[in-house]
């Protein structure tokens, strides 16, 4: 099962994308629809709202008068928080029931208006943001939904900003054009990325990456931050720490367009316990990889690890799970800082990588770099001893 988080500001066009995904075969769990269902006449939700906001929020037939409720609840922040505190738990419970009823090979599209505001993004293997300029959204709300300009701007102002949405967006769909153009974007995303992603999770197939170097991408750090947040939500207390490692963690360094992340755990048994949770988060386990190449002077058993890789063809990611304090775990942290502090070493390593990239197979690429690492391992630790470097002092 692949769960997708879909959101966007009011008037941005999220409903168009949701409908398109439904036509393509996705099971849409619509937060707006559910939020209406849980406050229908006769529900506990409506009774709680009346208790708090009074009977003036009811229509003559006993149904909820939404404009009346909005006029009260959105008049100040405290009342809005009270409203959310009543409705959000009811919506979450109903959402869980619908997801549980879906098949294991389903693609669940969770249409959540306040996904960003509720800090739910790390719960999903893929987060899609639909966006449009605020002026465009105001115009749509006036023309198609009967808002006054003041009401439209007020509602937009209460929601997350574009900057806040970009921080959690794996996919950013621009709806500044026509509805037809947005539908084409959504359909292309569905068939080129979402369906392959879902297939990879069902078959437990990670995305394979080619040993092709690309220029340094200044967004790698931000992409890694989103991945780390997702892994932190998935692993919880079982992770001692989660770090962005590898060449993409070194600012300005060319690398393969693959984000490497290290999850530090207390034991390999703890690593094994994470396997199914990581699969649901989008990272199937690669059973064939169980160890790093041991370096001289240390017990080979202390170089064992578990390895997962992303099933998302749009964001290749390697997840290395290593035991706290073992030499491979410590060296992964040291290596990034050593490279960042020594530009000459970066140049040296980049030359090695470019030579190794002549191999089309990723395994051969890794093997071609290994002789350099035998020497680099000792050089890095010499630098660490000289500078007082410590893994415990490294920022995560």
C-alpha cells in the first residue's frame, strides 16, 4: 500500500488533482468530505460543536450552518483551535477506518486541507502540494465559491504560507494555468511516478541508481531534511540518531543524485525490527547487502549493517542502518566532516568517483572506489584525532 498526502491552500486546485487521481484508480480519502460527515445531524461531533458554540450554528432543520460556525470559529485563534480540537480527532478516526478497509496493493490518496498546519507531512512516503498565487486563489474563491474578497483573503491568511508548504513538498504542482493543464500534470505524475512507486512497494523492489555524477544541487540538504523527518516519524525511539551522510551532505560537492541517510540503532536486532515499518514508509530492504567493507585493524563483525533503498523513482535514497559506536557508523559521520573541512580531499575523492563512474554497474562503481577508502579511512581518523572531532559533538 502506498499512502500519499495531498494538500494545498484553499482555492489552489487540490480538488481537481484529487478527482484526477480517483479517475486513475486511487482511493481518495477526502478530509473535507469526512469533516462534513462527522458533524452530520445525529453525530457526536455536531453535538459537541453545539455544546461549545451554541445552537446558533444550526439551521432550522438541525443541520450545521457552516457559514454561521465559520463566522464564530474564525473570529479569533482560540476559537479556531477549539473547533480543530473537536473535529480533527473525529476526522482522523474515520480516515483510519477507511484506510484499513482498502487492499494491500491500493494507492491511498489522503486529501488533507491542513496537512502542513497539522504537521502530518512526515507520516507519508510522498507529499504533493498543489499551489497557485494568492491573487489567483482569491479570484477563484470569489468567482466560483461566492466568497467576498475580505473573506477569501482572511481564509488564505489563516493557512500555511507557500514557504511552509515548500518545506514539506516532495512534489509541487503549479496551478497558475488552466484546469486542463493541471489535470495533465496530475496524470503524468500518477503514471510516471506514483504507480511505479506503488508497484515497487508491493514487490519490495528498491529503485536502482546509476553511477552518474551530477553537479552539486543546493536543494539536497533540504530534501534530506524531509527524508530524515519521515524516517524519524517511522523509527521513533528505536533510532538513536538520523543523519544525512555521503557526498550529497557535503555542500558544493558533485555526486550521484542519491540521498544517503544513516539511521543509528542500538543493535542489529533493532534494525531488523524496523524492516516492515520502513517498507510502509517507502524504503524496501535490500537483503543482499548486510555489511560494509571492513577496514584493517577492526573486527569484521562490527561492519555489519542493514540497508534499505527508496521505492520512489522520483527520489533515489539509500538508508544505511548501523549500530551505535561501531566503526562503520562512526566513519560515516566522520567522512562528511572530513570532506567538508578539507577541500583538497574533496578534489581527490571526486577524481576517484569520476574514474569509477566509467563502470555502468553500481556494484562495480563501489568496488572501484574501495582502494582509495583503505587509505582515506586512516587519513580521516588522523584528522579527527588532530582536531578533537567527536561523533557525539556532530550536529544531526
